[in-house]
């Protein structure tokens, strides 16, 4: 265990993150980069971006609360130190996505109202399921919920958004690149650390699977709501896009031509596929949401 | 801070958001952690220690770890009840700072030949410091922001700042370099605590009497810890090590007699 945890030390984190891929960045992107003019000039596109970014802020706030709460539940100091780096990563994500809302024209005084107005209630429920485990002091369930389910979802969502924005909005794509690198590290810790703890406490498995099932149900509801709400805007964006821009490929699907239903399907299938793989690595079977 | 921002032109609210941000932390630590490994230049020469001198240093570092562990647990616990998102983000930067301090002190213990630092830390723990930690975590568990901030970001941080600064002045080159980096972080944490608490006391003076009582209670434990650290380091008595701590308490008008 200690050998694997040494790869998750604060020294390694300092070298790879603040002194590595975040070096010379400003709120996660290259200095001076701006949001796409075409998006800022179109009221519908802009509202859609604000709505999407609100979900990111809420998701990251939940991750910040969860990872900081896990520190005091950790069974050893090296795990605590890794979770300290994760706490700061999540805080950084809250900050850069909040900053993006400001860049999209949301006033600081309207931040709370914007979050309340656009926040998806299913995302709030998703976070509540996780935070309940942490409030009860359940470290193993907390890490599975946070580092496998939440982070696994965030990882796939960010990758899909990165594919969409790589050409259309490099500033946001660069912001996402750093968060993807962070999430990869978090998921890696979850898989490595929890496998051995679950082996020692197999009686915990049913309860953890129930949590995964509930979180998955809320997650799929968020995806369903989000793609349904953005159906028309997606069509409008695709119609007005530069025809020479080339495809935006994600998991074999061109996001520049796919409709919202196809997008929802590819994202849901990717996340669930990731859950199955990662849960199997720690000795858990994925359970689909109850009918 | 980004180059386009002129701090003096910011409103108080924007200024606080700026200095409590990850971005600010990133640029601050880059200045003194760049090129270091576990808090110091990896090429610094190791000093040879006499038997008793080494024992005292190990005991002292173990107790620094107890303090840093308390700070890590308290600052992470405080995130959930921070009064605003900026305070939560600042505390997250503090969490990683405290984790780093624990890591660099543990690494230093390993360099000094301690094969199992975690066990050693528990065995050499100072009882006053352990009591102090328990009391701090009680306030955190109760989600008492003012009390947690006073005990964590004012008393504990000022205590660590004073002890580390005094120790760095007489320490071997590696320990001194490690301590100097840690002191720079502690200054930031103390600034946050003093600023936030100072503003709160201004708007809610009635909270002072409650905080005075807490300060009085924990001051005894703080001074007892200083006394033991000074003794184990062979420094000239309690006053030298605790001078900065006492000045901070004076500045905020808290009792320490």
C-alpha cells in the first residue's frame, strides 16, 4: 500500500500539477484567452453555456465538500495527504468554473441566484446521496461514491465537452484539459486504495452498491434533463458552425452532427461502461438503477 | 494574481476573493517551492548530529507533525461550514499546505534515520499539544466558525509560526530550509484568520467575551507546548520561542496572561 501511495504524495502532486500542467495558466487556461465571440453574441448559446457551467460548479462544490470530509475519515496519513491534494484540486475546479460564469457575463452579486435558477435538482440529489455517506463517517462508501462514481462521471463529461470545444472554444477546452488530468488521478487513487479496504470489509458491498445505484439513477436523470433542454440549441449550434471545422469525435460519434438523443446515449453508455470497469477492479458489480 | 489586476483598485470584497483564490496560492507557492524536493534544495548537505541532539530534533519534529496533523484535520473539517465559497477555497489551499507540512516533516524524520515515522510521532507526542488538538477538533465538530478560526488560524498558526521561526534560526541547513518554507505558508494562514476574525469582531463585538474565554483556556496549553519545545531545542526559555505568538494575541486583543 505505501508504495502505491507514494505516487500520490503532495510532492508528486506539486511537480505534476501546480509546477506541471498548470504552470503559466490563468484560471486553468492560457493567459489572455477569451470565450468564443459567436457564443457570447447569441443569447440562446450563451444561456446554454451558463446552464452547463452551473452544473459543473455544483458538481465541483459537492466534490469539494466530499473530499474535504473524507480527510478526517481516512484510515492512514498518506491517504489523508492524497485527499488534501484532491481537496485543493476540487476547490480549483470550483474556482475556474465559477470564473467561467463571470466570463459569461454573470455578475458576482447574481451568482447564488444563477446557481439556484439553473441548478438541476437531480444533481443536488446525486450529491446528497454521497454526502450522507460521508456525514455518517463511512470512508469506503465515501471514496467509492466520490472517486469512482462522481469522478468517473465528471471525467467522461469533461472529455465529451472537451471534444466539443477543442475547435469551437479553445479557452474552455484548455480549462477542461487540466480538470481531466486531475480527475484521472482521483479515479486512480479510488481504485487503488479501496480495493484492499473492501476486501477486508466485504459486508459493506451491498450498501455501497445501493449507493452506486441511487447515484447512477440521479446522474442519468441529469443527462436526460440536460440533453432534452438543449435539443434546439444543439441543432442551432450545428447549423451555424463552420462547415470546414472538421468533426468533433467522442467515442466514435461526431458531436458536430449527432442529435441530442445520440449524444445522451453515447455519454450514458460511456459513463456506465467506465463504472462497470472501475467497480469490477475493486471487486464490485455494477447495478443498474432500479426500474 | 494575474498581471492585469491592481490590488489597490479592488473593492474589499474583490480583494478578499483575489487573495483567497487558488490562483493566488499557485503564484505564491511557486516563488518558494519551485525547484525544491520535500521542502528543500535536494543538494543541501546533511549535518552530523550528536546522539542527544538527534533525539531532541526527532522529538521536536514529531511534535511539529502532531500540530500539522491537527491543522490538516481542522482546516479540512472547516470547509463544510465556511461562511462563503471564497473562504472554502482558501481553506482548501490551507489543507494542502498542512498536508505538505506533515509530509516534509515526515520526510525529514526519514532522512534522520527514523524508519517508521508514523509510530514515532504517536510515541513522542506532547500531551499539551494533544489536548490542544482535541479541543480544536471539538470546535470543528460543533461547526463553530469563530472558535475554530481562533484556535486554528490564530492560536495554532501563531504558535507554529513562532516555534518554527525560532527553530529555523538555529537549525541545521536542511531543517532550516524546510521550516522557512513552512513559515511562509503559516503567514498566509494567520493573515486569513486575523483578517476574518478581526472583521467579525468588528461587526459582532459580543462574540469577543466568548472567544476571550476560549483563548484563555487554550493559552495555557499553547505556552506549555512552547516551554517543552524550547527545552528540547535548548533554546533560551519560553519567551524567545513564543514572542511572535504573544504579539499576535496582543494585536487581536486576546488575553494570554
